[in-house]
C-alpha cells in the first residue's frame, strides 16, 4: 500500500465537500469553516511521515487561563477523541490547543472521514463550550466600536 500523501488527503476532503486551503507557511491543510468560528485562530490538518494530526488553536483571555485550566480534565473526559491543553507563550495571547492524532499507515478514505468527522464534532463542541464559558479572547477592536457595550 502506498504512503498517504497530502494530495490524497486533499482529494478526500474535496470529495467530502470540506472547505480547506493549503497554507504556504506550514504546508498544512487549513479548515476554512472551523477557522471562521469565533475565537479560532487556526485549524489545520498536518501530515508527517508517522502521524496525521488535526490541531485547532483557540485564543483565550489571559484572565481565563485558571478557569479553563481547571476545566481541562472534564473537557478531556467528555471528548475522548481529542486532547486539550493550555499553551502559554511569552508576548502572545494564551491558547487552548485541541489536537487529535492518527497513524497514517494503511489509512482508508472511509476510516479517515469517520475519524475526521468525530474529531471535528468534538472540536466544534469545545469551541462552543469555550464561548459559553466566556473565555474566548476577542480582538480589542471589536470592543471599541461606537455601538460597544464596553465599560472601560
């Protein structure tokens, strides 16, 4: 059996009508629909020689790091197909990373699509949960408009 290639993944995504684009910076397949969700910085499918991974990054407010960190064990328990962690980087906003991995050897289209669908469902559920928890970091410009409800 031939090794899985990015072209094969693109064809599978095209056949399933999943909007995506090839990123020139990371050579990953970015998922357009997921990246349009509130708070999502990027969602990408990466193919490495021994690993296929789906990684989604959500921007969270610095003041929300402790509440979200305290909820991680429940989030991970409720979503067994993905794993979440908080990533703190100097001089950048905190991020909630949602990842799922799969060995690409012998992967078939039906199995990939089933895995991909379940992982995306759980990822979108976590993004919605983060929105309901009010932990998402939103661009400051969204709060500074003339119709803003911001107090300060």
